[in-house]
């Protein structure tokens, strides 16, 4: 197991020079990444297609375009984010001026996943750079072409003491976690997230954990069923369901269940067609192990309503819908992370609110309803990371909305200013006046306690 202490020491020494804190330095680095992405757009698409069979449309919209928008938004706002901001002064601090100064943590470790291997590596890196940190990036070994391309782009354009990339498997992540860094940003499974947090605790290193879980989607009887079907089909099956915020399971009101299921299958056929044909651009399942796990779910859970066909050699699984599902089925035990949608019926929305609340807090939740009272009841009654009313997944794309989990679905949030904030420590500063002194603060002042009690009520 390699020791990465020397790399971290080199980055600490570079960070101590103060260069990364200079606003011009940060802007130059972000602009360089933006230009690299545009210059190598085709190569990025080829790598994503090789690793996951992603189409150019999906590669650009969910990976490349997303990152370019994050950079654009960051460059537009970084000057305001980085400068100290004045805050109010309390009566006890009369005569002083109070500020909050954002400062970088130092050397940050970013461990990214395989499902969006370009976006989920670069997006947090944007925040780390914008905040003024040095960074070590560990991409996923399950998407080797994208990892290789990321390594080439970073190594050929940034000095290792500023931004480094380390390729490898579990043993590489373990070796990196054995070293003390100043912040850890991890995107991945709940199980690995627990390991990350355990290792971080040994050094009291703060963490952001972007995890997952079973994100529910509710279709109430008053929903616009046509739009609900299309938006759920899109959000569930994009990237072959290998999306942390994809609807994991569906509750549909019994009064509209049959009609909705027909519209859902129509939407699947319209959006994805024959996903097993020779020129299919449907994203493949990342590995043989993940593929067989999903096939087992189909065989052992509920009733097959739509789909179910697969190509084991290509790791392709068509968009699939299962009905007659109960919480006792294997597919309901853990996050699916694949193109299978289990559907359950309901009559009482209060009952399903209780059922959702009896399980770990989800990363996302989606409610389809035309009645604001129903929408608000769901949003106010269930704790979850973030979500949509009458849509799925789309909240992830807004740089104005923080993205992150709660409870077992994660710790911390990023995107937009959130990405800057998550990699910054907010340092509180009081600048005290020397024109006068407040005598009652000192224990020797006559009637000092009386004055303090008047102020500090």
C-alpha cells in the first residue's frame, strides 16, 4: 500500500505560500478547467461512452454541460463570495466592527464515484479551487477510461503540489484516508460513507458525505398523469437508473394506478425505444456484479409489468417496471441503482407518509399533485435532502439550490455557492475600537454587574 504522506506534505508546503488564496490565482485555475473541458469535449464523450455507453446527449447534459454551468456561475460570483462580509454588532460589542472571513481548509481529498464519473469529480473540485484549497482527487476505478482522461488533463495542466490526481482501487482510497488531510468530500454509497466517516474521525477531519438511499416518488390522484409519467420515466431511467437522486420506488394512488401505469410504459417506449438493439445508446450497467444484482431483484420481487429483458454480455438492462411490490421484497431492502422501478398502490397519503418516515431519511423525494395542501403536507411531514414538486431530479441542476442529504443520505451540501461554502471555514472577526473603552466589562467597575444585566437580558 503506497504512502501518500509525501504528496500531502508537498501540497501543505504549497498551500502555505498563500498562492491558492489569491483571487486571481483561483479564477485562472477555474478558467483553465473550463477551457480544458471545451477543448477536450469529444474525448470526454468518448470516455463516457466507453465506460458506460453514454450517448453524446446524455454525456453533455448530465456531465459536461453541468460542470461548465457550475464554472460559469462560480466565476460570476467568486469575488463576492470570497471577500469578508460585515455582520451586525451586538450591544455588548459597542464600538466594534464584526466580520466573517471565509478561508480555505488547506489540503482537501475528493473521492468521486463511477455513476457520473466526470461531473461528480469536477463539480466538487470547482468548489475546492474557488475556496482557495489544494486538492487531491481520487476518481473511481470502475470507469477506467474517464479516470485515465481525468488524470491526463490534471497532470498535464496543473502542478501536483496544487491539484493532484491519484488513480487506483479500494486500497488507494484506504491509503489516502490513512493520511491526515484538512477536509474529505466523498460521493458514494451509505456503506462506504460510514467507513469514510470512521477514518476521518481518527484525525478529526471534517467531511461532506454525498450518499443516497431509497428516494420515494408519490403520484396522488389529482396529479397531471401525463406529465408525471414522462417526468418520472426520464428521472428514473436516465443513466440507466444509476443516479443517486433517481426515484427509487413509486407510490401511486389506487384510483389512478392503472391509468398511470399505461402512460408510464408509453413514456418509456417514447423516450428510450428498443434499448437492446445494436446501436443502442442506453447507458449500460457499470459492472457484472451490479448487473447480476439487478437481475436477481427482477426475478425475486413482485410481478413484472414492463421490460425485464437484458443483454448480459453488454450489461444492458431495459427500463423495467415491477408491480405487486411489498416492503418485504428484496428490491425494497436497499437502494436499487438501476433501471428498475417498483410500484406500490395506496389509498391514504397519511399512511404512506408514516411508512416513509419509518425508514432512513432519503436523499430525494418527489410528489406529483395539483393540490397545494397535499404538496405541503408531504413536504412538511417528511425529512429528506431535497426534491421536486411535479418533477424529478431537476432540482439537482440548479446552482441556486443546495444539494445534499440528511441522516443516512448524507452530511453537508454543495452546488453553486454551496460548493464554495463547503470547502471554506467561516472565521469570525471582531475589530475593536481604541477610541474608548467600556468599563463595565471589567469586574473592578462599580455597578458593573448592574450595567451588564441591563444589556444582557
